[in-house]
């Protein structure tokens, strides 16, 4: 019974050999092996030599598979490390960019404030300059008014003194010509000097009294008028002194105002220089922040391009390694099938089948 089963199994195996060889021949590696076997079968002790060759080929393929698997593992580890490095750099770029962007609004506000301060202080300087112009014009008008009044008072004093001389002539035995002269002088005095003076009424009244017959006919009355004119002249002198005093103080205050404006403008100019320097620094810092923000974005984008490139390369390497592994496994299976054939089932019929297979 056992013999019958063995014969049946042997018959089955031998019957499957042509089909197995046909399948091997469909593989390019298998065809090369079969071609080599066909050549070796013409030699003595061919089966042993072929078995030795196949056995060595098996171990070579297995070693190559181990090396390839190790190399592929190292390559995938390298890819993982590279991806981790890219992720780390991108994360740092994102954090740095966010930090720079966070600082930009504050620096923009600082720059705007400094620019506004410069504009404000420039406006203050312009205002002070205009005030100096206005004050100078006002002072010029005041000084002209003072000089006009001073000349008027001096003329009035001189006119009154001249009137005194004419009036004294009324005390002489023949004052007739003096009366005419006094009348003309009276009109000229009022016209030239006393038209706008606070002493106009007093001077006019005195001149009229002197031309009155009842007054100038009495020497005592004339002397009273002369004395009154002296008092009037003294009063005018007092007014003139007060006007001079007021003019001196007005000039002093004017010069103090000009000096104050000048010092204020110097102070403002110094502050403007400081503010402009601060504004330039803020502008430079703002540009640095904007450039750093852009740089971090460029770093991130470049690393993203690098990531995609590595993804493609690593995927291609992985696919190539997998294809090579599958191909080697097929080759190993072919070698194992042939080893099994030459180790346990090689005979004349097998030799004939190997020689007859078309490769």
C-alpha cells in the first residue's frame, strides 16, 4: 500500500514538473537560470554542480535581500530624521514669525507717535516764528506811535515856551504887535502840535485868555498866565518822562518775549532732533521686523518645498525597494523550487524536461 502511495506521489510530482518549468520560464530571471542549467547539463556531474550553483545563488539572494532591507530601513530612518528636522525648522519659523508680527503694531504706533511729535513741535516753532513777526510788527507800530507823540509833546513844549516869550511882550507899554503875533502863534500851535494832545484844551484856553483885552491889559494877570504855562510845561515834561519810561519797559518786554521765543524754539529744535532720531530708529526696527517676518515665511516655504521633494524621493526609494524585495522573493522562490527539483526529484526524465523547455 505504501509503495502504491509513493508511486502515486512521485507520478504527481513528475507530472507537475513541466508546468513548473513553464512558469519559471515566464520569468526573466527564471529564463536565465534555466539557460544556465541547460548549458550545465551537458557537463559531467551536472546535477551536483547545478545544485551547488543554485544553493550559492540562494544564499547570495538571501544576503542581498538582508542588505537591501537594512539599506531601505536606514533610508527610511534618514527620511524620518529629515522630516523631523524640517518640522522643527518650520515650527521655529512659525513661532519666530508670530513673534515678529506681534511686535510690528507696537513699533508702527511708536513710529507714528514720534512722527506726530515732530510735526507738532514743528508747528509750535512755526507758531512762535509767527508770534515773533506779529510782536515785531506790533512793537514797530507802538514805537512809531511813541515817537510821534514824543515829537508832538516836544513841539508843544517849544510852542508854549515861544508863547511865553510873546506873552511877556504884552507886559510892555506897546503890546499891539504881540497880540497879532500871539494870535497867529495860537493857531499854528493848535494846528501843528496840540491837535491830538490831551493838553489841547488847556493850551487853547491859555492862548485865548492872553488875547483877551481885560487879561493882557493887566500885567498881574499876564504873569499868572505865564506861570500857568510853566506849570503846563512841567506837566508835559512829566508826561514825556512817563512815556519814555513806558517805551523803555515796552522795549524790554519785547526783547524778553523775543528771547523767550528764541529759547523755546531752540528747546523744540533739540526735541525734534531727538524725536527724529527715535523715529528713524523705530523705522529701521520696523523694517527689520518686516524683513524678519518675510524671511521666516521664506524659510517655511523653502522647507515645505524641501519636504515635498523628500516625500517624493523617499516614496520612490521605498517603492523601488519594495519592488526589488518582491522581485528577489520571486527569484528566491524560483531558486528554492529548482533546488528542490535537483535535490529530491532529479532523474533522466527531469533532465529531458529541462533540456526540452524553450527559454
